C-alpha cells in the first residue's frame, strides 16, 4: 500500500514499471519512444506483452493489450504528522500527460506507431465497495499530427478531480489500459509492435486545482547522449581521440510558470568509479516552457563542450557520464528527473543504435533477392568475427524463417562496391527478450583494415523486420539494393545491426577444420614453439593472432618460431593453404 502523494515520471529507471508503485508489468518504461516528453522518461503501452512478444490474441480486430495498474493507494485518510480523514473538499486531483505514437511530421522521421481511430486508451478507478473498475476517462486513437500541426507541443494534459466518495477508501487503485489492432497488411512480417501510447508525469495529490498543470520543476527532457561523434559504442582498440564529439546536445526544461535559475554539470567516471573529467556550466536563467515551448537555450547548459578524451586503451571498459541539473533557488518539486546517465561502452563491437527498437526496418521488392549494407570505418586492422542483429517479433512469427547470408563489401565513394565476403551458411532471424541481439558468427573471420559495409543478402522478398532505433540517425551510412543500384535509406534511425571484432569468433573456430595434422609443442611455451605437420602443408601460410584477434605476423609455414618477445597469454595459430583447400587453427599458451 502506498500513500499520497503518488508520483512517477519514469525518470529513474527503465524496463519494467517500479514494483513499489505499480502492480502490473506489461507496459515498458523507456526514454526513447517519444521525444520532448514533459520530463525525461516515459511509460509506453502498446501491442507487446511483458516479454516483448505480440499478444497471442493480436489480430486486425480490436484486442485488449497492456494494463498498467497502480499499487493500492490509501485514499481514506492522511497519516503521519497531519492525520485526518480525506474528503472531497481536500481537492484531490489525478493528472498525467499522454501522446499517441511518438511524434508528428514526415512519416520517414516518425518515432513509434500511432494508434488507429478504432484503438483506445482508458483510465479506470477502482470502486472497492462494488469491487469493480470504473472508466473515468478515455480517448480514441489518433495521429499526433492532429495537435502537432496546430500547437507548439503535441503532448496533452489530463487532470481529473476525485470527488466521488466511493473512491475514498483504503483500497483505491487506478489503471491505464489500451486496446490495439494490427494493420491488415498483406505483406508477411510487417505486422508487429504498434499502437503505442506514451504516458508521463503521473501525479495524484491533495490541494490541487483543475488548472494545476505547472510544476516548480527544472528537469532533463531527453536521455543522456553519447560523447562520441558517430557511435553509441565502439571497439576499444579502434578508438582514438578523433572519435570524440566536440559538444553535447542536452535538453533542459523549466515546467514552472516563471523564469528560474539552474546549475548544470557533468562528471565522467571510469569503471572503477574514479573521476576522470568534469564540467561545470555554472548558474544560468531558464525561461518557462509555457506558453512559448522554450527549452534552456544558454549554450553552457544546452550545448556543453566536451573538454577531454577517453584514455586510449585496447582493454574493454565502460565509462559512466553523470549529468546533473539543479534549481538554484527554492528547490525542485521533483528531483528524480534531475540526473541522467550514459554508459559509454568500449568492447568489441560498433553500435550506431542505442539498443531500443521503437520501430522495425526491412526491405520490400518484387524480386526474390534484396541486399542491405551498413557502413563502418575501420581505422586499425582488425578481424571481423561476428554480426549482432536484433529483430522484432511479428504476427504469427511471420519473419521467423526468412533466410539470408551475411555479406561484407568494400567501400567506394561512400557506397558499397566489391563483395569481399559472403557467408556460405544460410541464416534466419532468432529472437530473445525485447530488444535482444542474436550473435551470428562468421564461418570464416575476415581481416578488415579500411571502410567496409556489413549486411546481408536476403533470399526472399519477405519483410524481415529488423529492430530500428529511431532516436539515433545513421541513415547516411545505410544502403539497400533491390535491383542493380545501391540506394541510401531515407528513414531516420539506425538499423540494430552491429559488427563484432576480435576474439569471439576466432575462439569459436574448430581446433581442426579438416584432416590436416598439426601439432604445436611445447604448449604452454616460453621461448620457442615447434610445429609438426605433414607434407600437405609445405606450401601453407602461418598466421599468429593475439587474444584480441589482431594479427601479429604472417609467414610461410616453418618448423619453429620464437615467442620470447611476446607477453604471456593465449594466442592462435592459423595455417591456411588455399591451393590444397587446407585450413586449421590451434591455440598456444605463452607462459613463463
């Protein structure tokens, strides 16, 4: 049981709703499905269940979808210092903001999917005496263009007075519910997550008024940004200081009715919690958002400079960037939205996307083959070993068996050119939890040392429905082909496909991929390694790789090689003779 006030602006967490405030967990808490929320963080009701799957009853007809029900709220009396019975004269109001779909404007730039006219969103209060739920507010589905083209801001505010004594009990609850319907699209694989309703700033309290829509609250609006120019994450060994952005874009709002003063700063911590950089933007005035829809426009707060570079390292690591905004005088009414965090990951993969799929991406054509290519700039020679891909689940799992083959192309004038790798294995979409990636290992790791395009050749014209992150935009790196010519994507967003480099796939290569007999000894070794091989390998090439998948040297096969200058650790020796079609990989440990 909770007591007044009840408040959740979904700023402090993501994923499932907070169990201290909510009883049901079908809705999805996020910072992505709608830009320019009242404050950072929203909860989204849609056509997916708590596990990210379409509801089993989903169809083109209306079906009951998500329910977001509160914990029991004590509405009979106040406890604590001012204990007394509550009554209608206490002016109790319940309010929230909502937005259908993700935004308004050009369809190729929209976030999310707007509910159709037949869909709906309900707010219900629980009558504990009659043991039933009462609908107290509802709206039919609509496109945010309805308000976005006539108002400064498409979010709508609802404020409901609770003056019916039926609800003044110890067992009061409220809940949001939505009814959805899949688009009757005849193309297989397209019908998936849809009909999204975004809700924010849920507030229930006494001593409020019908016009109580302004709050003394300075807050962040959007999630924390990456400090890299292009990527959300990248391999540690590929990073250089030139990858750093020069400034950030930080959106801060004043939800009060007059100008206030605020202080903004950010701090960067390494994975040991040690501070490595700090910026203090000082105090600045920030005008009220209403009535002109203005955010903080002082550059020292809205576009703070990046005055450092992450240390160059080949080791995987994660940095945490903590942004804080505080009202200078008087204090906020809510401080949960005064802090945002970003985790800058340096591991073994590149990511343009932020890991949240607001939409789906796929190709449609009349032919039986289609190609998708995604550009990545490789600065240091490295071994492409796998590709991580995220998919959306669709109606009746229609995209489950679509076949494709991983491909890699060279780059020419910024476009895909020569095909340099095509995996012989035919692969299909694999699914996990919501926003989960599946790792596809290359049958043969590929050394890349320049700009490449990774992607696939799709072996049918079905819609594959890749995860599509609308809150980052990498369309300038995204190309597709359904005929003879490569075309750049016009859709704003980032396909959730990530190239993986280094150890993982290399370590997954079988010890012996054919009948060639190779023996390395001693193993572990300290100074010199002996190689025993049959006569079939006399013309083979031998390559040594470190644990990061980097090639240390390559030479004709020989009977011995020195390792005394190498650091201790695990290495791989690959012997390849393309003339005879022979290949094998062995592990060698250097230990002293």
